[in-house]
């Protein structure tokens, strides 16, 4: 049967034709109130519009502290910005902005700068101490940093005595270790867990699929980018020369 043209659109008839149904008005509830429970994140902050603002403020504060640490380490070693730039491939202007906390650095930039100062990226951030003498580093004790260029780095383990840093890196679609290649001391090893990554090494591209492993000297200019169509996760190890 052909439906009548005069039929009311679905969803309107019950409200308009039934006097028992009252439309919600401005007087029903104070403005801004909702029946939905307020969700909170792990820090107890309310989720919603306020959460991104709070996260953004926390990220800015973190970068201010990181920048101050980098500057203090550099001055203690009597290094100029140009000295660090030559060791890393990061421009003097970017290093200056990083020290002043006005730039969200990429993973590659911070790894390179930390290496130039004789430390790991882990040492640039405040982090929780694990249980004394325990061989286990709990997930809650690991340092997680959301970086620029669409990357998140979780430092799962740091062994200063062995000169080793073990991290789990996640790259958003189109994310990368940095806008350009960097270099620093040491060696690094990576295994791709999921997604796809392209490692640019000395200007040559190496595409990694899940299970593939790459190893190279960190003094070769390198950049890591997610060239796939889904987020990528990789385990990365940075090892000092000594």
C-alpha cells in the first residue's frame, strides 16, 4: 500500500498529537544540568570540556619543567645551543624554544637532546620510583609522555648502569618521531608489534611490518613515521655506546 502524503513524519506524531506528552521547556531543569553521571579520569578530573583544558595545562607545565632541566644540564656541562645542535641535528631555534617550554618537542628531538647531554629521555621527566630492590616495574610506575607529531612514549624500563632504555612507542596515523631526521650517540633496536612503520635511515626508507626488527647506530640520521592506515605500536630500545 502506498503511504499517505498527509502522514506525519516518524517521531513527530506522538509528541504533537498526544496531549499527555509535554515538550521539555527551559523551566524543566536549571541550565547546564544533566541527568548523566559525571565521568572522571584517573586523576579524579571531570571528563568533558574541562578535561582537555586540564590535560593541556599539565602538558605545558611538564614541558616547562623539561625545558628547565635541559637548560640546567647544558649549562652545567658548559655547552652552547650550537654545540647541542651540532650533536643532534636539531636547530638552535628549536632548542631555544624547547628550553623555554614554548614548544612541544617530538620523541626524536628529546631522545637526541637527552643523548647529547649524556642521559636518557627518561631522566628529563619526573617519574614514580618503583619498589626498592624489586625486579618488576609496574605499569603504574612507568613514565608515559604524549609527545608532538602524534606519538606517545611509555618508558617501561630504564637502567642507568647498563645505559639502557626500553620504551613502548605508539604512533597515531601519520604520526612520526619528529618533523625531520635527528642523530645522537648510541645504538637502537626496534620491533614492530602492530601497524606499519617506515624508518628513514640515511635518506633510505625501510618499511616495517608486524614482527620485523631493525637495528642501527643512532649517529646515523633517522626518522620514524607511521605510513600505514592504523595506529602503530613498537618496542624500542636505546643503548648507550658505553
